[in-house]
C-alpha cells in the first residue's frame, strides 16, 4: 500500500527568504531641508532671549569694570590727599605726632591696599552673582555652600584673621608707625616695618622682633606727642640760689636759640626750682619738652653745658654720696655653686674683720 504524495496547491506562493543585512535609508534633500527649517525656526524663536542675556551680561561686566577702576582711583587720590595734608600740618596740630616720609608711605600703602582689595572683592562678587542670576541659576545652594566654607576657613584660620583685623585697625587708628619706639608687651624697640599681619621691631641690641598684630594687647608709644627732658643738678646747700638760677637761665636761653637744638626743643628750657633740700645739698631741676625720642640727647647736651657753665661760675656740683657700710651689696649666693670655699670664707664673720696684710712667716 502506497501513501499518496502531498502536492502543494497550485495557487500557493513561496515564503520570502530573510536577508542577512539591512541597507540604511539615505537621507534625502527633502529631509535635510526639513531639519534646517526646524533649526532656523528654533533659533528664530530664541535669538531674542540669547541676545538679551548676552547684552545683560556684557552690560554687567562693563559697569563692574568701570566702577572698579573709578573706585580704586578715588581711594588712591583720597589716600594721597590725606598724606599731603598730614605732612603739611605741623606737629602741634597733630598732637605732636612725628610723621616722616617712610611712615606716611607705608601707612598710605597699607590703608590703600586694604581699601582697594575690599572694594574689588565687593564689586566683582556682586557682578558675578548678577551674571549667574541672569542665566537663571539657583544661587541658594551656592551661597549656602560658600557660607559653610567661609565659616570653616574662618574657624581654621582664626589666628590669621585676628592678626589681619588687628593690623587693619592699628594702621587706620595710627597707633604707631615706622620710626616710632614702642613697647608692645611681648617685645619693645623701634618700628622698622608695619604690616597687616606682622610688625617688625628692632631692639636695643640690634635684634629684629617679628610681632604678630593679634598678640599685641597693649602698646606704649614712646614717640607720639612729646618727650620730657629732665636734668637734676645737685649743689651745696650754702650756694647762692640767685647765682645758680642766673647761670641756668643763661645756659637754657643760649641752648634754645642754637641749632640743631632749637629744632629738637618744642618749648623753652625751664628752671623749675628746688626739687629737694637736705642739710648739706640741694637739687635744682630743669625741664623741657622735646621732639619724641630725643629727650636723652637733649639731657646729655644740657648736662654738658650746665657743667661747663658751673665751672666757669665757680659753682661746685656735688656728686652722689658713696653707699654706707650697711648699704653694701650682699654677696651673690650663686657664687657658692662655682666656688663653695671662697663663698664660705667671704660670708663668714671672721672674714669681715680687718686682718693685717702681713707676709706669712717662713720657717727655715
């Protein structure tokens, strides 16, 4: 028995064979024209907004630059005018303040630098925020982050901030300047440089001290105002007071008129009179106002002239009395460490008695 063959129907069509690769569609000129038209439409719809934002940013930048230049020049002219005014006014109108060229230059430079930096920071910072606001950027997170960062930096560098602020107020208030002799507590000497963070002092031995402005709690300025030169002359109690006063008046009048002492003296040398009187001596005091820091120089010259004038007038000057036996200085206790035997012999009662300086006996 054979199975019948299955024949395909006459109207059946063969199934298509799928191709392995698909050819991409090539854009036509019509598609490119449509894309260009859409881009042109989008640009046409937004060009006015872009132009407005660009012009606004440009206007902010130009105004900020012009304002910064104008403010910096105004600060510079103001500082220069203040310096010229301070140099034109005499020392009496300024409370006797000695202001030299170097001091004015450094003070003006420091004040101008601080003011210009603050003005530039405010102007540029405000312009930057306005530019960001023009692009509709949310500034709240940015300002919050900047505030947190500023607090962290200020807390970590609080000593630096303290030094800087102290230096700014010291310079603005003119507490001291170059050439002044000050006592800053931690160090003392002549000011050779004033900075916003550190002040440089030269001590009496020539050493240079770097003092942080934030560490200065008190300042004693020995160069502001005026100094006082005082000289005490000790004479015998039986000397003629009229003769002494006439001699001192002559010395004072002559010294006041001579150069360069007439520039160092800010007033006449006054004979104040008797400062003290004892059984065998009396002390006459002279006093004068001098330029700051020149009192010792005036005192030395005044003593020199008084001594020569008294020698010419045959008026003896009595020196300081020698210390009594009871006022003799005690031996140094530290000598016991270096030489115990010598210290013990020096402090023993037997050593304080007078002993004859006789040569030792020689036994044959």
